[in-house]
C-alpha cells in the first residue's frame, strides 16, 4: 500500500476551521500562533470568529488554509507519525502546494505563511476588480473547451484559458471577463451540461496573473528552501520533484499555469498510490479523487477524530 498526502486550495476555507485542532492538540495551537507571529496579526481570530468575507479574502484564505493543514500535520507528528517513513508523495491544489512543501520540510511554517500572504495579495492586485472572471464548465471534453477558448481569443484581444482540470467532467476557465463569458456561451452551444460563472475576486491561473508570478519569483528567491523529505508532484508538470530550485520554478509557473488535478490523481493511481489523504480543511479533494479514480481510497485529516483515525490506520 502506497500513500500520498494532498492539501486543499482556496474554496475549502470556512469560519471556525482548525479551532477544534487547536483545542485538542497543543502542537496544533502552536502552528496558529506561529502563523500569527509570522504575519504580525491575529489571523487565527479571523479564522475562528470571522467575518466570512474577511477570511475569504485571497490574502487571508491562503495562509489560513496552510495553517490548518500544518496543524493537522504537527498533531500527527507529535504522536509518532513520520511523513518520510509513511508517505510516498505530497501534492497540493494551487496554494496547497505550499502546504505540501511545508509538511515535507521545504519551507518553515513562518516562511510558508509569509509567501502565501505575498501570493494572495499579488494575485488580487494583478487585475482590477471586475476586469477578470472564471467559469466552471461541466460535462464537456477538454478539447472542446480548449477550442472554445481559442476561438474567443482569436477573435478579440481577450485572455481565456483552462485554469483548472479538476476531473469528473469539471474544467474551469479563466481570463478577461468578456472573453470568459463568451467562451462559456460557446461551451454551452458545444454541449456542456452547465457553464457557471464563479464568484471569484480575480482570474486565477491565467496569463493575467503574470505580475503575481513575478512577485513570487522575487519572494521565493529570498527564502531558504530544503529538499522535501518526500517528492512533490507539482500542478503544472505532474512529475515528482525534490530539487528546491526546480520546485521554486514550478511554483512560479503555477501562478499563471493550469492546475492539472485530474492528471495528478491519475498519476498517483498509475504509480502505485492506493490511498489519498486530504490534510486540512474540508473534503473537496477527496470528492474530486473519487470521481477521477474509483480504485483509489480517500480519507480526510482535518479534525481531532480524523487525526486519531489516521494514526490508527497508518501505524
């Protein structure tokens, strides 16, 4: 049996997340205190008390989700769990790559929090509010969605591209608002079951995020990075990496590149991974994995009960 740990991305946040971990495990509480200290503010108060609109801000949601994931990891480790000994690979959905790398020892928790604050702020500031958009395309083949995006781009100066391949027939497109709206209509005409405009604050994982990618290139160059104790399977290449310099390059590319989550889960299944643990807030990735690979077992580690269950299963 081979195991991979996966770490959720934006959209998995919820007011109150991680509080039960902090109450149950002193090691988990120490993570939230470390993140608060790194950012110079009480992000944990926003996480546990809200308001939701403040937690949902990209610059807050990104380090907050990492904090919950690392709280669960530290609770496991304090009870004898070793990532290096029990896990074959780590991966994360978008910002979850930073959580994965913190879990695998590439980043300190403080550095991961600061990087994600920079990343969230830079992504938000890269495009004026209202200028960009994202849409979920349900039930249409990738080739048809790519063709719709290409048709729109060819006929205008707009940007439109696939941002996320989440599997289960769900693709997300991202770019300038008129281009995304046009492509969504085309996808419906081509046979998509649904084309839903998403309530997001920026067109993530598109070429419009180039200023944010450059900000991350500069930020990562200033941070100490160690080789992860287990390989990372990056979003943009779906090929395991352990070299810190290469990992930094993939993190930069990821800002404007596609999150290839369907291919990631398929790669795990093809390379002997039988169980995917989702570490952190929510169960979004577990749901996606079940739609992508029915042979792959899934489990979540986001509550004290989950920690106990995982320790029993992983011993």
